[in-house]
């Protein structure tokens, strides 16, 4: 076969194999991934024309379409405005932007906009080693693309959280324009409330990166950053919030200060950082918002319960689970130090051989240059929870993982049990089976 054609055939085959492998035969525990319902997937398939379209332009202070530079927008405008309003209603805020294509893009626009609004390029962030997202860091988007100067929050490793008193001192001394919370290794609610007054003292905006915990916030657990004092929430829409891949920003227009910030952020979205906003995901985002309104509380509670159960169970079986003094976690994820069993890289690869998929993770006290085999693994429970795992199923899964971590069984042997366990959970719960079922539910 011609090499070009052979590559196409390989591509199609690998795509089919991937769907079966990760979709049917693996247990997925990567904390940053989500699991879409059949209704959300169907809505994506029904939006294929939108997926080819453009809608560049400006939005107003409600987050609605104000001006577009293309024709053919009759329904696109309705779609964008509906989704924006659904998101605003779900998260109880009066401004949102859904044009962001990822959480990192949401951070880009927000950090850029706020550094312009504050006329200040200093940003206080959680250290990368303590769980910040790479886009918050001087080695990533914040530093290398936006030229922001990072100042670290004080971090308490014992509590796996920002130390509010020490961070207050740092903020007073350095007077940043932006203070960020949230991140990727995110076990406990961050002290937003505790640091709001200090932010006001120095005139800083507070940004809360909710990418990992957006679904938990929608479900009313973990914390409520906008009520606790965050000016803006940035997020992706495909982790604990189980929508299509994309991003969003939430905020409240309250006064001149927030108006100035929203206008600068909107400018940073368009024209500074978007052309195509990937419109095909928007209707599916709306369906996911409906699912979170209807099933979100139950899903969020069970997700956290499952994560806590795993933390406690691993701890009782002798593993070093971080955040012990605080009950291991209040979110969908736990962090486990597996150094004595070979390290995070080695264990993640062994688990992968058994079709248990998670990621190695640098822990706060690690040698930060050892990214290949750091001490930790991070385990997220949002996918298995949505498949219907309860606490006893979680313990069974933990037992299979322990057999591998402790070297008691070969991963290839355990793989058979993992595939069997996965087969016991064929459905996606806490969601709708079809768009029709969703419409029937709302009486449309
Ligand atoms: N880097 C991702 C994570 O796994 O947390 C989020 O973008």
C-alpha cells in the first residue's frame, strides 16, 4: 500500500482501538479527565455544522454576543447566549464567557486582562511543586508568554494547603496585581475567604482556577469561590464537570473595578487570543450544565466520598497517603507517596500494564528535577464514580492496585480482573441517556 494511504489506515485503526482500550477496557483514574454522558456525546454529534463555523467578535457586559464580524450568525448567537446564561445561572454569577477553548486559554485571557486592569505584573501563585497548574507558573504561560512575575504563596505540606497567615504577609510585602488559587494537585479548599481582605488592602484581583473542581462546585461541595471572595473563576469544562473539552471564565460585574477587569479580559479573549472559538462544543456544554443541575449534587458527594474511602483504605494498608491530618482529601483526588515501592513513574507504568490509568506526580518535597520518577501518584475518582462505583467497589479496585504496588501479583495477571471489574459498570450514571431523555425531563 502507498505509504500515505497506509498511514491513514493506521490512523483509523488506532482511533478505533483507542476507543475500545480507554473507553471499555481500562479503569481511568487521571484526575484531570472527565466522562461524558450519552446525551452530551449525542449533542456533540448533532452539532457538526457548528463545528465548522466562525463567530469572531465582541461580547457585552452580560457576556452576550454584541458584535460579530461574520454573516450566518442567526442561530449561533442564540446558542452562545443560551449557554452563557445557563452557565451564569448554574454558578450564580452575572457574567460568564464560554468562548475559551481550554482552561489554559481561560487563564491566559484572565491573567492578561487583569494584569492590564491592575497595571501590575506581579502574581502570587501556589508553587508548581505544591499543585499549581503549569499555566500559573513562571516556567509556563504566566512567565514565558505573559511576562508575569511569580511570587509563591506560603504552603503547608502537612496540611497540603496554602498557609493563609504567611501568605497574607507575602501579599502585603509584595503587593501583587493578581492572587491565584486552585490548581492541579488540589486536595483541600484554598483559603480564599481568609485572604480576601488582604487582596483588597493591596488592590489585587483574586483568580480561582477551578478546572479540577468545577463539577464539585456545581454540586455544592468543596468550596464556593465566588461567594468566598474570588473575583474570577477560570476553568476547563471536562474534568469533574463532565462536559466537552473547552474552557470558561465566571465573574460578577459589581462596580467600576470589576467592569474594567471584565472589559480587559474580553479584549484578551478577542482579539488578543482567539479566532475560532470551537462552537461545536457549546450545545453539549449546555446539556452537561443541565446534568450538573439535576444530578450534580449527588455525583459530587459520591465522588468525594469515593476519594476519601480510597485515601483511608490505602492508608490502613500501609501506604503513605498525603493530607492524613485532614482526612486525605475533600476533592475528587488523592496523592500517594510510592517512593518505597519504586516511585511514581515506575508504579504508574506497572498500573498501566494492568489497564489502570493514572499519572505520576511531583510531590512538594520531591527533587523538582526528577519528573520521570517522582515520589507520587495522583488518583482521581470522578470517572469511576460516574460509572457507578460505590465505596465497596472502590475498595476492591484499591486491592487490585495494592497487589501491583506491593509487587504481590504480576500486572498482566491483574489486568484480567481489571477488565472484568470494568465490565460490571457498562453505563454512565448521573446523566441522561439521550438528548430526547433530557428534553423529556425538562418538559420540552
Ligand atoms: N495538566 C492537567 C492535569 O492533569 O492536571 C490539567 O491541565
